[in-house]
C-alpha cells in the first residue's frame, strides 16, 4: 500500500488481510503537500521496547538533547502528557542561541503501537518553517538487535531543509553508542 509518500507492507503468518487502516498523515496533522524530507534506517543494538519507550521518556530529553552545540545552541524543556494516543507527550523545546532564547518549538509525541510512534512538530517559531512530522518504527532482528526506521515528513520548503540539516547535525548522531550501521 502506498500512502504518506511511502510504501507500507503488511505480513501476517496466516495470510490474513490487514486489520487496520493507515491514516493519511497529511489530513490527520493538516500538513499540505506532505512528502518525505529525510529518512534513516539503522541497525541498533537494543530492543524494540527500549527504542520505542525512549521516544516518550521524559527524563532522557534533559540529558540527551540539552546541548546541540555546547555554548552556542542549547535547549530547555517543558513536558506534559504521557505519550499515548489519548494523551500525547507535549514537549515545548526552548531553543537558546548564545544563551539567549531564540524560539520555542511545540511538539507532540505519541507511541501509537509498541513498534510505531509519531512526533508532530506543530510549531517551530522560525518564519518560513512549516509544521512537520517524524515517524519512527522498529523491527526486531534478533534479541537486542533491531532495525530502526525514521522518516521526517513535511512540506519541502527551503527553510524546512535548512532546519532539518541543523537538527540532523545536532541530534541525528546521538544514537552513535548503540549504532551498528546506517543502512
């Protein structure tokens, strides 16, 4: 099935038809012309449960994502919710440039299934940067070894590409201690 500018595959051991429909993320999150802006597939030494729970773990934000570029770009967090479909984890990232508050990003993260999560980047606070969506899925390969798939979806504007490049440089490599290889 092709949806959200991606191809989804369904497999069932008894050849049963899919028991749920994939949402149209463009409509669900009101992001017009949604397309894949960036994608990563990693093999990581961890479990599916650990990887997915990390996405809604409040405490890890303060330690892992506090400094993008030490002394230049840093963050503070205001977090509410529990990360479920009914009560998404609402994260307000206050971004500081040279210790002065530059903007506040508003994100909502939710674990939709034990192997699939969505993070709606609702507001960036930078003119020209439009809302985006990060989706993460994990597949177990062996005990403590997984494929982790991340897709950033949004409207392909120049400002979105610039912000995405900065985020990838600052955040995208935080997994390095668990990373086996990037696909």
